[in-house]
C-alpha cells in the first residue's frame, strides 16, 4: 500500500516535469496576436478574373484563421496600362513611400509581373523590402526545381497546365488539324503560345497547324480569326483578358467567347478559370481559390514561428479537367472520349452523359413512351367515361323497368278487385235466379249470366298471366318447393279438365308408369303449367281429337308428356312459341283467343325448377310438350293436407278455350 503510493507520487512529478519541458523542446505554434501585415501585389488591375479568384481563396483562409490581426494591403501593378522602366521605378518608389521599413511583414506576389518587380527588391539591400519574406504564385517561369534567388523567397511552383490541357484536348479529339491560340499580350499569353508550340511538336503530331493570335483587343482577335483558312477540324485555345480598342473597357468572359465564336465557330478550350462560366467546351483549369489557400497555408507556418528559409516551395494544387455539358453536344463531341476524371459542369441531375445517337434513340423511346402513356390515359378516361355512361344507362333502365313492373303488377291487382266483385255478384244473382218462376226467361238470363261469368274469368286469367309473367321476368317470383306425389298433382288437373274436353268431344287419357313419384315441386306453379298446356291442347285440337298425358321417372328426371292430335305447330315456329306474347296466328280473325303469355310463364316456371321443356310437333298431326324436372326431394317438411280445390283456377284457365 505504502509502496504503491510512493510510485504514484513519482509518476505525478514526472508528468509535471514533462509538461514543463516538452514545449521547450518543440516550440508550440502559439498564434501571435501581434498585427501581421501582408502586402499583396497583383500584376493586373482590380477585378482581373483569375487573380480575383486567388485573392478570394487567400482572404477566405485569413477569415477562418485564429489570429484576427492579419492585415491585407493590395496593390495593383496594372502593367497592361503601362509597362516600362520609368513606370516600374515610380511604382517601386510609391510602394516604398507607402510602406516604409517595418510596416510590412510579408509580400505576396500573385502572378508573373508582380513577382518580376518585387523579388529584386527583396534582394536589394537598399530597398525598404530587403529580406522581407516573399511568397509567389502564378509565375510561369518558376517550375518545380527552378532555383529560387533568395532564401527569403518561397511559394507555389506552377504545374505544367498547358501540357495537361493538350492531353485533355487530344483525348477528346485526336483528329484536330489546326489549333488557334488566342491570348492577350502578357507573360502569361506569351508562355501559353510558346508552350503550345513546343509541346505539340514534341509530344503530338507535326502536321497540326498552330495559329498564334495575340492581342489585347478583341477587334484584332476577331479580324485575325476571320482571316484564317477554314478548316473542318480546328479549335481555339483561349487564355487572358481582352478589351475594346476604342473604349478600353475590358470584356466580360461571356462577351469574349461570343465574339470569338461569331468570328470562328469552333470548340474553345482554355486553361483560364475565367472562362469556366462561358460556353467553352472545357479545359484544364488552375483553380485560383485553391492557389490562394495553398499560399496562405505556407504563410501560416511563418506566422506561427517557422522561419521563411525552412518553408520550402511546393507544387501548385493539381489543375482540374473540366467539360461543359451543353457545349459538348453543341460541338458534336463524342462523349465516350471525355477523360474519366473530368468534372462535368452545367449538367442537370436528370441529364445523362451519353453519345448523341444514344441520346436521340432515348429521346425517341421517351417520346414513344410518353405518347403511349398519353394515349393510354386518354383511352382509359374514354373507357371510364363510357362505362360510367353505360352504368348510368343501365341503372336508368333498371329503375325504369322496376317502375314498369310495379305499375303492371299494381294495375293487374286493381283489375282483380272489380272482377272479384263482379264474380260474387254473379254468384248471388244466379242463386236469386234459381227461385224465378218463368223458366223461359230464367234460361235466357242464365245464359247471359254464364256469358258474363266466362268473360270475367277471361279478364281474371289475363290479369293473372300479366302479374305472373311480370313477376317472373323481374325475378320476383320465388318457389315454395315441397315433396309432392307429382302423379297425383298432374292427374288431378287432367280430371278437372275432362268436362271441358268433352264439350269439344275431345278424348282425354292419362297414363303413368308408377302410381307415386315423390318429387320436390312448387305444387301451385306446376298445376299452372299443366293447366296451361292442357288448355292449349284443348284449344288447338279439333273436335273428335285426343289428349294424352303420360308421366315417368328415371334416376335423375321426372318426365311429363302432354300430347294432342291438334293442328300442330309449323317447324320454323317451334322455337318461338315460348317467347312472351308470341302467337302463331296473331290475325284478328284467328279462331282461338289468347294473350301469348301462357307458354312463356310455363317455361319460366320449369326453368325455376331447374327443369326443361321442349316441344315436338307436326302440322295437322299434333304436338307433344315434354317437361323434364330434376328427380330430387326437398329437405323441407311438407305441410299436411291434400290437394287444394282448383276448380276456380281451372275455370279461369279454360275461360278462353270453350266458346
Ligand atoms: P295463348 O294464350 O295465345 O295460348 P300461349 O303462350 O299459351 O298463348 O301459346 C302461344 C302460341 O303457341 C299459341 O297462340 C299457339 O299458336 C301455339 N300453341 C301452343 N300450344 C299449342 C298446341 N298444343 N297446339 C298448337 N299450337 C299451340
């Protein structure tokens, strides 16, 4: 316990010693809060584009730096206005007067001419700037390895941007035959021209013609370009800034490019950041802001205590290969040749960097696709509208049909009430008449009353038929199926109509294979079917004829046949007789009367029973109606009781049979 305490004391002491001793070994870069004055010298005038980008990068780094006392003074050499010995010596005097010894901590020359003017001052013992640390950038002659004239001078070596620019251009199009180098009258311009000339013939083909077009004035440039021989495959390499000859006003980069294009419309490439915002094809660009930032990083070392001699010059940041999306297509450049590492500018997120022909195919596909989509939407809308209309029409029809059905059913019901009153009154009158003394008069009145009775039944039959057929058509008639002995049901009807048949001297026979066939039927409705078929048979069979009923069963079917020896039905009419209101003879002079509804009701009732009815007939020989009903039993318990009295039903059905 004691021992461990001792050790921890020792470690603690060691740590304190280390913390005091280490900063002495490696002097910590503590930012000074002393003012630090930077004199930036720019070869051009205020606003000259590339230099402005450099100063912007430098100033932003200063803003972000922790020492707020870094002061920047900027002086413009503006050599393009004047550039002779007298002017330069006056400029130096002016600087010395403005910034006496001790007021400037560091000089930064942004580009060529400024460096040329200032570095001799650093070397000159007489100068106010003697031995003041100088940082340079943008000096074309200072490439990597070039000896620096003083240890107080350091900076950013230029990379061989022109070589990279030519690489870039020839990768995009190696069939170029003529290069027009358009540049200003400056060291930069001169360098550009010299390098292009040298590099082309060293690294590329000898047959590429190079035209040098150098002037500060756009008018000269345009004239020289227009005078060039037309070549199908030439380009412009553009660098520098230009002015109007008469006004001296400097052109905006856009204006420069548009005037050059109007003189010679060929792809323009550049290594000048100024032209990035214009419709040139692209180029290899030294990003000014990056240069400014790099110089500041080196200057920061100085501010933080590293002596200038210990800050080695370094290479400028790598230039970027940049292509302008819109211009590539304007000049029909094959996008497959564009170097992979290129940055594509002016490309919207939905645009694709693909060859023009692929783009055209894609466009066709898009147009076809869109057209198909529009047509589909149009057809769908049309279909939707049509089906909506059809649904509406159907609904209207259904509504209308319902109204009609309800009206007919109501009307027939309304008819039934007075008919029933008439029938009751008739029956009373008949009873009264029975007590009458005068036999002759009684007979006359009785005959008339029978007549009224029969016609009232006919009205009732018509009314019943209309109600039932309307209900069947509207699906309002439901079956009440029970197990009945169908032989008994059918035979009972036969028995009931015998008297009517005899009045027409028609012989009726009913025959069956079995006495009892139990089958699930709606008894009332099957009675109506048999009655209807028998009334037709009596109606259409002449005197002395015969009606034969026959019933049999097999495993699946119960078959009822009603055969007569009547007038028969023409073969071409056989399929029509089950239609509503259909009558073979519908002339006003026809012998038999009826509404043409009966067989339609018969067919509907049999269909409701899942059965079938068909007819066989021969003209003048007779007809046979064959009913097939499924031979099945119902689970439903039949209500006890015997066959109901069907006398009225028979009278009603037979009302239009016997005259
Ligand atoms: P109607 O009330 O006119 O008898 P139906 O629907 O019962 O109506 O019969 C339709 C038509 O079928 C009849 O008008 C008649 O022309 C023909 N028809 C029906 N049954 C027979 C039959 N047994 N013999 C000849 N024709 C018949």
